[in-house]
């Protein structure tokens, strides 16, 4: 993916198996409309329907197809006729996925178990036995050509895994907005973007958060316009970082590091108690995050025009934050005398990575809802 040629869109763009959107494109000319995808998700993102089999010209209704493992080669064959669609599907998938990437998609939601769209657990015929371990042929092309983008099936979106998918897709869209801004972003802009995402990165992938800080610092040291290679390296690493599911331990680590911003012992003790309760399952992650955020807000100046929280960037806080170095080095590189209370952003992205109404534990689209 070329990070500097993304299409600009006001909302995240998600490519979706068309049958999940209610289009009657299945083999029996029916659909598999998914209420969460079609209604709730569709209100917050731009959905692009894609049906590999229909768009390939197979029509609806059509013969069903299956994946057959023949001496290690995975073929896509008509169940009755044995017609081989393998090459046609591969060529179509490469073309269509390329188109979708150029259109700036931030993720894929694909129909489970389909020999074309299934992300995992797709039946494969091997030596007369059916084993559920395959990947649909279109989905395989997505994984190969867009390894940085989040991909989920509709079942995963009906489970807590939904939050990880949405976190990655919305973060990818924020990046796309950043690089497609009419004013070519400079290294100061990149540092600001990085600061806003720093808390989320810390929670998602601490190792890559450090790598990203190194990229930003390298760009700042050169003090030259940002080249495409820097943007591409940042983009690739950023997207891979935010794709990583956030575990309870990750939240604990991120929140504990953020507590370093609290100057009062009593506030820190209160926040520590909340984090312990979260680890013990007494309070949910979102409540714990909200409580810690409230404590951080209590001791910060908050800009009414921005949802982000800015906290004084103390040396101690910087030392505790894996992402803290970049802003410091930028300040010194700019020759700006460090003020007594330089600001570091505790980015909004960690506290509200996507619209709360989409969360797996909210509303009628919640599992079992
Ligand atoms: S699963 Fe994929 S190929 Fe099958 S009908 Fe749905 S969109 Fe089309």
C-alpha cells in the first residue's frame, strides 16, 4: 500500500461481503443480511459491498463451489460440474482488492465459511474428507495483499472481537485522514499525530509503539519535509500495531503507565485500586478507563474545543511512557525552550477508539442482543 495515495473520506471505509448487506447474490439468489453490519455499522462507516462470485460473472442462482485440496494445491471447483474457477478467482481477487485499497478501505468484513469469502474454518475437501481449516480464495488474496488491514467475519463482529476490529479500522481511517490532508504533513504534524495515538499504541503493541517513536524522532532529527518512505514505514508499523488485539494485561500495562501522569499520591492510589478491580473482573475495562480518565482530567487543563486530554509532561511521566521521547526531542530540535509545563497528549484514541454505540457490549447489536 502506498501511504501517500490514500483516497480521503470523512468516515472509515469498510469492504463487506455483499450478501451481508442484504444483496441477493448467494448461490440460491438469497441474501444473508446481518443487522449489525447493515444497520449499526452502516451508520458510522461507509460500506462497500463486494461479491467475488457474482462479480466474477457466475450469476445468481449459480452452482455451488468448494475448495478442493489436490496434492497441496487449493482449487475452487464447481461441486457438480467440477468447473475450475481457481485462476479466474485469483485474477479477479487481485484486481478487486487492489481497487479497494486504492479506494482507501480501512478493513474487511467477510462472510464466514464461504469458499470465496470465509476468513478461517472454511471446509476443504481433502482425500474425500471435509476438514474445516481453509480460507476462502478471495479472503486469502485480502490477507496476502492487505496484511496490515483488519479482517473479520460477521460472527467475530458479534463477539468481543468486534472492538479490536473497530479499533484498528477507525485508527486506520485517522491515519488516512492525516496523510490525505491538503497540506502535505510535515514532521511536526507526524509528531502530533503520534502523540494523539500514543496511549492507544501503548495498549495495542508496546514494541511497535517504540518503533514508531524512533521513526518520528528520526524524521525530526533530519528536519526535512517528510518523504514517502518515512510515511510508508510509519503507516505500515502503525497499522500493524493497532491490529493487535488488546488483552486485559495490555490495558493494565497502559493504564498503569498513564497513572504516571498523576501527581497526587491519593489520586494514584485511587487509580491503582480501579486498575486492580479491572484485573479482578470487578469492573469492566471501559469503566476502569473512564475512571482513570476522570482522575487525569481532574488534574489537567482541558481544552473545551478538543476532546483530547492534555497532561503536564513531567520528566517522570516521560520516563514511564514508551512514547514520551518523541515530543521531548522535537521540542529540543525546534529550539523551543522547554516550558515548565510542556504538554503531552494522552490521546483520545485510547479512551474512545470508535463510536461507543458500536461497542460489543452496547445496544441491540450486542452478542445475544
Ligand atoms: S459469501 Fe461472498 S461470494 Fe458468497 S454470496 Fe456472499 S459475498 Fe458473494
